[in-house]
C-alpha cells in the first residue's frame, strides 16, 4: 500500500505548508492508532522473546533501509537504557542499495552471528519482501531460533516465515513509496513496545523507572539519584552514600535503602532474585 498514491496527492503541490503538515500529522495518528488492533500479537512476541532471554538467549534484529536503521537504533539503545550487556541485543542492518536484494548476504550475516536455538530473531521490513531479511530469517529457522517479524504488509513472504508475525497495514503514504513516514513510525512504535516490554518483563525496570540505567555521565548520575530518592524517600546524603557503595547502581541502592542492607547483602539478594527488584523486595 505504501506504493499507492495518497488520495490527496494531486493537491499536495498547491497546498500550504500548514496543510501539508496537518495531513502528515493526521496520517501519523491514524498509523499509530492501527497498532492497537495488533497488541495481542505484540504481547505474544514480548513474552516469547523474554522467555528466550531469560534462559540465556540473545535478541537479534535484521533489516535494511529505513527498517534496518530503526532496528539498529532500538538495539543500540537497550544497553544504556536497561543496563544489559552490549551484545545481548544486536542490530544487523544491510543499509540501502543492492544489499537489500541480497538474500545470500542476509543468510551469511545471520550465520556469522552464530544464532542459537535459544535466541530470538526479529525481521523488520515494511514491504515484507526484503530479500536480505528473508535470507537472514531462513538461516534463523535453520538454527532453531524464535522468529518474529514486523511488517506493514499483511500476507507478505516475511510473515509466512515467522513463528509470530506482526503485520500492520498503514495505508498509502503521504509521499508514495516513502516508508520512512507512516510505515517507519509504526515500526518504531512496535520496536519500542517490544524491547521495553521484554526488559520490563525481565525486571530491568521498576514501577516505571529506569532502575538499571547506566549512570555514565553527570546527567545520568543525577537521574539515578533522583530515581533512588523517589523510590525510597531517603535524603540526598543517604542516596549519595548508598549509590557510592552500590557502585552507581540505582537498583542496588534502592534495595539497600528499602531493606537496610549493606551492599554485599543487597547484591546477593538481587542475584538470587535474578536481578528482579520487585522479587528481591518480596513484592512477588
């Protein structure tokens, strides 16, 4: 559908800038609203991917063009946001041009990633026909990995390869063929849901806070201190002291202050709870 001209295409050249932007805004809202009809599929994907990662697997994204860049962005943001290992979520982006049409390259890059049966692989393609992604997913299936797909083309070849296919029809783009618009917006929304949902299920957030944030600069150190203060009610001095003992870990500092534990005791309890702060606090 992204290749079809928009019903108002003939008037765009003579529209005012404001009218153009109003149309784009309306179409973006319509596209995001379309995600709501597919939340059951997204939820199933979140739970399935979380199960794989909980058992020691990794998450791999494969895409090309806009889809590949969006997937690579989501992968890159997981480590600093959720405090996970840099290689736990990996983005494989073929870029633009003829690489998109190279299924052998997709298969080779998937093979080089050493996919395992315990891994989760997400293929992202607006058209659902990108050869690079299809080649990568064929290799993922051979490895026994969980295969999830995100596309804007129901019934596409991509969806038929998946254990879980998320296919969201977005309709004609304001600029025909430009999948960086509505299709890109929908893919970004679903990728946000997928990674955030997975790491929330894995205990990498707590009460809607980034308790595993990597406090690697002054802004993030202030953020970590604010999170600890908010969730414990402790004074600034006690928060700073706990964070210093915890090596900058907001999650550990919260457990220390809430339960009156030394850093070593808190670390042991958190480890026994699989890193889940709620479980370490006895809330579940």
